[in-house]
RNA sequence: GCCCCUGUAGCUCAAUGGACAGAGCACCGGACUUCUAAUCCGACGGUUACAGGUUCGAAUCCUGUCAGGGGCACCA
């Protein structure tokens, strides 16, 4: 899994010159001159010279640690020096030697770092022009000629759609948006669990106790209620399990009655899911179904047995297994054993995941296959990917498990549709909407009813999505009503509010000036804002390379905060003519950058709220 | 027994191996006749679980310990 990630970043480094980083050219030529200067000093030259934004508030610049690397190399070569002071010495010498550097108005040797500062007035217009010219595409990467498939959501029919599922959809959706924006051709895939033991239990219960009934009200909830009932009954009455197993056998034998009811009830779930996706603003390019890969899977299992890769233990009452560690000649337990078919010949996840993985690559010509699946399936996916390779399907190495931790309820209660400890998506959405509507009525009563509802929907949805993206994937999230409905502080509404304020200023101005000579001194808040805006392209790149939407979630909030500070300290409309014009343009650029960032997270940017 | 993840401010969480570890919440004190106060400003708050190691430099990498969570043959 790691290898996939690092291959990916190597690729990106190779094509770095194609990227549209804001100060790429200036930094590249600065690096070259730095190399020459170090060469003249006859000191070791680092392989790579990296530039990072300087950490000082209100100053816009980049620093490099190159002199540390050089001094450390000298020390390793036997020279008796204190590395930090030697680094500072080298930095100072180099600085003298270099003189002025194109594109930077101030250079500095500080604590061993070599810092190059950007004169804000010189580049302010460049940043703003870039944003305003590129508009919605500001921050995007150049096309990579690589096709990536992201499989996410994967709901089970005949079951609930709850907040645990939400984390998956939100994460997968945002990851897809970011990859696409970063320049990859992105295929959004859903994989519906429309068959399996859970479906059979449901069908058994339906046939026995609810025959002929139709869903009432919220379909997904109705489906879940029957599922919970089925599990309960089978747990309490062991004899029912045999009955349900019979239903399974009938399904396996293509019993027309069972198939008919299965199809009908399955569709109820699918319709319910589609409503949810519509609400969430999610769209998929392709739907795979477990039911469609089940038979190919069984055929594949037979082939694997013939090839001697899988061991058929059915004759002694066992399942069909793959002994991965044995196949790989590994002593230590690593991949363990993968069961690919039940002893009664019915299918398992693995039966279906193997053919599906191959189908994805063959039918969609993808280069990477990403699986957004919770962390508990890490070993399982590791097994699948490795076994694909063993089977001779090399692209197993191009599969990547984007794992995330589960969502718990307060008190460490695990969400379980089996046990009915769930918060339904629909309840959550309605509650959030109600709350958002109440607040918008309080804050902005002059809006029309339609506007208020529209705003409330955007705000509620953003508020639900953002917390799922603003924590690291591998941290357990606790779902808490109070926090989910808190629209203040570090939350989507804060970011949306910044967008609204920017919009409000722009609306009050007659127009956005095309170009202004920014030859006055800029405020600290203006410099920070320009700096922040200019970082988006790099953040997008990093987010895509590391498969981390969190990067963008953090960025969006930081940008909003920087803008709020600017808003507070720098009047726009009442400022003197040139300053006013400049700030209007800066505000327009911020609005665009905020909107682009939020869009990547799957969050809408209201014009008013 | 083996493997994976987590441990950072009272709470929830950030932080490309870099400069002084930052936000939000909570608490305390300020700012609305001024571009929307869903905001801003200030104060408070830290032995980054612990012990070693690598490195010029470690919250970050390595080893070990402790604590919590998850996974490991027919669940998904």
C-alpha cells in the first residue's frame, strides 16, 4: 500500500515542471544560483533544494534548509564544526555572493536558513490576476494522463444508511474531487451490496412475516426495521436459521419467486439511496453490484483450484482457501489465509472482490484503483491485492486502500445496523436543516422563504460534511448531536460565512476594477491573505499525492480565518480610491479561492446567509 | 501469540523531518449608529504517554514499555 503512494508521488515529482505552482519559476532559478554559489565555495551541494513558506506572520517568502544539509555533510566528512553556526555562516556567505535575486526583494540569512522574501506590492497583482483569470480552475493541476477509479459508499441494500456510511461517502466524494482537480481522470464507482447473508435474512423475514407489504414513509428506515427484526428472530430462534438457509439455497438456484421479490425489494433500497446521494450532491460514474460479480467469482474460484493456487477443502467439510503465506514462502504470519468460497459453495466478499478488481482495470483502463473502506478491512484488502499479484494480475500493486476509522456514538457505542444502534442519515439531515433554518431566520430575516431554505440546506449539509473531512482518516470519530449541529468556530458555516461576506462587499461595489497600481504599503492582513491564496495549487497537489482531503479542509478554514481578520482590519468600500480598488480585487480573489476549496470538499458556497 | 491504528492545552483536533508545537470549544476580559457579531481582538492554557536511539534538527523516523481501539479460516 505504501508503495502505491510513493510511486504516485515519484510520478508527480517527475512532472513537477508541468505544475502551475505560483512561484515555481522564481524558486527554480534561485535554486540554480544557490547551487552555483555553493559550488564556488567548494562545499557539498544538496541533491535537492527545497523551499518552504517562511513561518513569520505578515511576511511573504520562502526559506530553504540547504545550508543545514551542506554543513551537516561537511561535519560527516570529518570537518569539526558546529552545524547550526556553520549553516548560518554558509548562508551569509552565499547571500553576499548572490546579491539580489530576481523575483525577490529581500534576502536574509536567519538561524541557518536562507530566506527569500516576496515584495507584496510587486506580486499582489500577479496572484490576484491569476485567480481571477483562472476562476473555477484556480488551484488545479495540469492533466496527468492517468485514470484513477475511486470506489466508495458501497451501501448494503435492505439495510440502513447511517452516519457511519456518511463518513465513507463524504471522504470518497472529496477524494474524487481533489484527484480530478489535481489533474487525474477520475472515475467515481459505487459497489452495491445487493446480495449476501444479510439480504437473505431480510427476504426470509419478509416472506414469513411481511409478505406483500410495501414500504411506508422513509424506505430506507422501513427496510432497516425489517432487517433488525430478522436478525433478532434468528438470534432468538435457532430453528429459523435453517429456514433462512433454505431461502439462500433457493436464491442460489435461481428460484424465480425469490428472484422476483429480491429484485423488487432491492429496488426499494436503491431508490432510497439515490435520494440520499441527491441530497448529498454525490454522483457516480458507474455502479457495480455484488450480484453481477458473484457468478464470475465462482467460475474464477474453480480456475484457481485447478491452477493449484486455491485449496478446495469442501470434500472434508471445509471452505475453499488460499494459503497466502505458504504461496509466498513466508515464515512469519503476514497475509495468513484467505477464504474465497464457503463450504456450502455460497459466495463471500472475496469471491466477488477478485473478479471485480480485474473488471475495473480491464473495462475502465484505469491506472490506479482506490478503495475507500473502513480500517477493519485492512488485512482483508491486503490479502486481496497481494493475491491478485500472485494470480499474475500485476495491477494488484496499483490498488490502494484508503482506510478510515469508524464513527462511534457517545460512550464508545458502536454503530451497528444489526443491533439497531444507529443515527439515520435522514434524521440527521432534517435536524441539521431545522437548526440551520432557525439560525438563518434569526440572522437574516429579510431573505425570502425560498432563499432561507436554500441557505439552510447548504449550511446544514456543509456542517455535516466538514467534521468528517477535518479529522485524520485513522482517528475514530464520535458522533455527537451537539457538536454536529454546532455551526460556530472551526466548521463549514464559518468558511461559508467568509464567502458570503466577501460576496456582500463585492455586491455593494459597482464593479471589480481590472487592474490597479498597488504602490502603497500593504497591511499585514493583506499580505497574509495574498500568501494564503497563493498556496492553493500546492495544497491541492499535496492533498492528492497523500490521499488526504484533510489537507484541503484545513486550508479552507485557514483561508477563511485569514480573510475574517482582513475583513475586520481593512475596510474595503470606505478605503481611499486606489486602496479600495485593490482590496476589492483581493476580496474577489479570496471569494473565488474559498469557493474552489469548498467545492473540493463537496460543500456549496452560498451568496447570502 | 502475531499484525495494524491511536496517545499533543481541561475537551475536540491541526502541524511536508525544520525556525517560537497551532486552531476551535470551554472559561475570563473587550469590540456592533461603521462592508452581515455564524465575526473580530486580548488573556488563560504544553515534559507532544514514557524510556532510549538515529539526525545539524524529532510530535513526526527506529527500538522498547505503558494505555486505549481494531484485526487475525467459511461476517461484511
